[in-house]
C-alpha cells in the first residue's frame, strides 16, 4: 500500500471539509485517494460504511466522474475499499488492512517531515528535540483546554 504525502491532510480539522484545491505536482486522483484515506483514518468513514456515489464524489471534489471511478478502483485494488456491484464502494472491514493503512500513513508523514527538516539543516537530535518540545507544548495546551 503506497501512501503519498499531502500537506492538506495535516492541516484539515476533523469533520470539516477540506478545500478541493489540488496541488500541481501530483495527479488529482492520487490526492483524492489520500483525502479519502485520511477521512477513513479520522473516522469520518467507518469500516463497512458506503463511500459517496461516483456522481456525488465528483460533485464534491469538482472533478470528472471518470476520475472518481479511477479513485474507487484504486482504493479497491489496495484493499481499503470493497466494491459491490450495483451497491457502490464500501470501506473494508478488514482491520489488518486498516492498520496497515494507518501505519503507512504515519510512516509517510514522518518521512516527509524528517526529510524537510534535514533539508533545512537540522540534525537528528535537533529534530527530536523540536518534536518533543512541540508535543509537550501541545499536551500542555490541551490540558488547559480540558480544565476550562
């Protein structure tokens, strides 16, 4: 299962629609696949849930229905989706596949983060220190929010 990084996945809020502006450096169908994978991982689509029809998804993403047909075909080929003739495409209920998707996405995001940090000249220890500090700050902010 190949996961392509898309920075929009990092900034999207749960249950909020992502803008459907696509990056020029990657095919649109791959970007849509990544957005659907992110929705699955965030729980927008649960195992066994039906994905929107090809026409509905084409209207949502503002693309040709053939693009969505290709997206759903690729999702099914990867085992993340199951196509039922005459019914549509559904999220797999195979937890092993979903765990692999989660691990693959996590690894892809980390690889991209570390690659970008190294391009900026940060050492491994600086990257680790920065990440640890960020997590501590986020945890502190969350605990303040919970205390309100």
